[in-house]
C-alpha cells in the first residue's frame, strides 16, 4: 500500500514537471517568439566564424570574377567580333540557378569553399563584363580623337582616357556584383562552403527565427558596407566628377 506521504511527494514532482513546460518557463528558442534577445546576447559569438567565412567567399569571388571579366572586356573592346559570344557566354552562366550550379560542380570540385568560389565568381562575370563594355562604349569619340591628336597611342588612350572615364560604370557593375554575391553566398552551405548560410539553413536552426534574423542582418550589413566602400572608392578615383558637380 502506497503511503500518503509518497503520493504527495510524487504529486509535487509532477506539478513541477508540468510547470517547467509552460510558455513562461520554456527556453525562448522553444517558443514562437520572433526574436530572443537573451539567446542572441549569449550566442552572438557563434556567428564570428561564419561571418569571416562569408567575407572570404565574397572577397575572393568578386576579385576573381572582376579579374576575368575585366580581361574579357578589354579583349572584346579590341576585337569587336568577340563581344556577342562573350556576352552570351557570361549570360548563360548567370542564368543557371545557384543551387543547381553548386550541385553541378560537386562531382568535379567536391564539397568545400573552392566549389562555392567558382560558382560565385561565375555569377559576377555577366554584370561586370556588361558594365565595363557599356562604360567603354560611352566614352565620346571626340575625347579619344583629342588623345590621338596629342600623340597618345591606342594603348595609352585606353588606360589614360577610356578606362578613367568608364570608371563610374565599371564600379557600378562591381557594386551590383558584390551585393548580389553577398546574398548568393548564403547558399554556399549546400556545397560545404560555410558562411552565414550555416546559421540560416543548417545547424538545427531552420525553424529558429532569431538565428535567421541575426545571420540575415549580418549579411545585409555586410552588403551595405561593401557598397559604401566601393562608392567612396569611386569618388576618390574620379575627382574630376566631384569638381564638375561642385
């Protein structure tokens, strides 16, 4: 026969067990709250490594993409017959769905940041190539003729006249490519490339809004920071535009 004292003790344990699972006592991440400030404050350090990985993916991808697209632009600027095929080729790469691109590369390059960087670099080519070609095409013929009249060679005209005047369009393409790369890089997690996508799509946080908001917020701030840096760099590289606007 069970003693009354034991029954009372079991009741107290059961009462406490049920109380611990009410909405007031559950951990924030187990509730339906949109953002858990206490959890964010305690776990913000877990986003340091993904942020650095994301930053590395973006910087390397944009630099590689810019180098390739810029070289292709100069080549097409010299040889006009290359412009349509290069534009079409970079356009085809740009239209491939990002996740599909990652998965297509996996059998060739394997999982890792290299696969992510290859795909992300390919996405920058169309934007940078097109803007560079547009900038070079918008240089007035009269300005180039003036350079020839001063005795400049075609190479000197390209580097001292055309490219400086095309800088705003080139940087505009670089800004668009960089911001879009920050966004697409969140999908690098599917190729094992790391980055902020690990906190958005993986790590058991798929349904945890706080983790998604923090990682997404960092990505947005990163994109804005890159855009401001490039805009300031453009203004410093084109002082004559400031003089005209002033």
